[in-house]
C-alpha cells in the first residue's frame, strides 16, 4: 500500500468516525426533543395545581369514550361539578387558601369516583368527571361526590366548608358527543341558580329555558335605552291614622312583545348577568325626578327605592344618589334606601363603607324583608337604619300561625328596644292589619290600602286628599316645614 492509499484510508476512517459521532448526536438530539415534547404534552394534559386532567385532555377522553360507546353500544356519563361558594372563598381569603381548597377537592373527587374515571379541573371552582355507564351510575357517583365534598376542609389557616352543585348528562341519551359537557354544565347551572347543594340530571327543557333566558337578558340590556321601564308607587300607611306617609317605588318592565314582565322574573336575571348597575341608576333617577314633580305640585312625600347588593358594593353609590337628588332639588331626608336584611348583614368593607356614607348623607335607611336573615341586636345597632320592614311571609300567615305572630311581635319589640320604627309589607286583610296595630306596628303597606299605581295617579290621589281606598294623606306632607314632621 503506497502512501497516498494509506492517507486516503485514514481520511475515510476519520470521516466515517465523524459521521458516526454526528449521527449519534442527531439521534440523541431527536430523542431529547421527543422526550421534551412528551413531557410538555403530559404537562399540558395535567392541571399544574391539582394534577387532574386539563380540559383539552378531558376532550380527548370524551372522544375515546364516544368511539368505545358507539362500537359496543354502551353509554357514559359526564358530571359537571362546581363548588357553590368558591367565589366567596376566593374573595375572602388569600390565593393559596383557594389553591388548597382546589387540591383537597381534587383528592376527594378521585376518592369518590376511583381511578377508572377521568377527572378534569375546569375554570375556577369547576370540575368534570367522565364515567362509563348511564344515569344510575352517574347519580350514584353524584351522591358520593356530594357527600364527600360537603365534609369540612382542614386548611393551613382555618377550617371551612363548601357544598357543590352537580349536573349529569349521559351519552347518547342526552345528545351528541359535542353537547355532553355543555348539557351537564347547563344542568349544573340550573341547579346552582335554585340553591345548589345537590345533583340534577339534564332535561331538554333546560336548553329551551336557557335560550329563553338568553333572549330575555338581551332584551333586558336594551330596556333602559328603549324606555321600557316605568315606576309604580305603593303608599305606606300610618297604622294609627291610616293616612299616607310615604311611597315605595316599584320597578315595572313593559316588554314590547311579552307585555308586563314580573320583577320576580327579571330582577334575578339582572342581578345574575350584571345589569343592576344601569337599571338601578335609572330607578334612582326616575324616583328622584318623580319626587321633584310631586314637590312642585305641593306634595312633600318621601320616596323609597330598593337598593341591590350589587349597588351596595359600588364605591360611588352614595355620591351618585346625592348628585341626582341635588340636581332635582330633593332633600336627602326624603329619600329612603330599602336594603334587604341579607345584604345589610354582609360583613364586607365595601358594604360597611356604603352604610357609613348613607349615614353622613342623611338618607332614611330601611332594612327590608326583615326576619328572613340572621340579624342580631349587635349587628343592627351598628347600622344607620331608621326602620325595619317585616317580611310579607310572616304578615301573610299572621291570622293562622302562632309562630308568625310571635316572630312579628319579636321584631316589633326588638325595633322598639333599638329606637327603630316598624313597617309591615304585604298587608292584604283587615285581620292582619288589626293584629299588627295591636302589636304596635308603626306603618302598613299592602293591597288592603292600595295597589302599586303610576306616579300620576298617586299625585291625583294626593291632590284630591283621598284615594278612594280609605287612606287619606297626612297633613304634614303638604306642610312647609317637612323636616319638622317626618320623624
């Protein structure tokens, strides 16, 4: 072998070695890349806080379950689960407490359904479970989950307790694969809106109801600008003289095709979908304008407006009311804020601040629907309230229920001890009226004296000095010095 051949062989060997090394590097790099992609895929399929499936991974599991059910003629159940009070936990505690709740909930879900089920972490306090089987399997699992998630949660800072709402949809009984999770969620939301803490199987009527609600909410968004709202006013009656002393503004919605829609229907929708801001502002504006019109006609009557929990949590509520009253020339003392007992007892910084601003502004504050909540003497003393309104549920049963009479008498006695006036709403019979007067109730309101009527009709009643229903108007409402007599 000559020198050049030897050199050629050496170069070839070197190149071969270099090629082998380069190939090994490429193989290693490819292997590392594939491993990284696998790890990334696994991470994307797993919620980082709870270790449960992500929604994407759950969708893949649904696809697999659907193919299996189609081949074998079987079925599967999807459970949509939400922690009923997770929003309150998030608002009231630090982030890590919310994370602890989610982790413990995930562990309890896995314990409840076993490893054969697919369990997913959704948004916020929502979860989903996929099980083989039909409605009986789904409902059995829901009962186990509900019992497990209702147990107290031992956290690092304290102990808390939650309930859950569970919606169940079954394939293929309740629709196509693409609708399974949505139908289960629809059942869950339907249950949660009516109180929660239970399970509910999907019904096609829920979809119809959801569509109808969506249409109504859309119409409700446009109702203010379309001037479809109006205020009716129901007089408040002095229990001793039976004279009109004030009036409560009650919102009415005249829908262009549905006619008058009950507040019982649209107010919860407005609260649920964040529409109470513009609607509440309209009510304040219109009630103040009406009070100004009455004033110009010589009627100095206090007007009462219901204030929602959403409004109570607004930073500028009181400032807004004050500016509206000033613009219409209405004194703050002639404006009553009616706030439900449940909202009044919310022990939040925002609510406390709003109450303090109301006190400083000089508003007349009334605690509405009293008796349905859990107020204490101590908590009531801290509120700038001038009166309590006995809930109509107790008034309705006064003539037939000793318990209702005891509750009403206790409320009146408690109000007396705190120096508050008491008004009873929903008075419809003379018997109810007589019992309330005997108990010492200050004012009465209800169909016995007057239905809610348009502002113009109430003004005409006042100008005629008699409404035709046995209720005259107190002389002080026409007096020059109104503040002397409002008490």
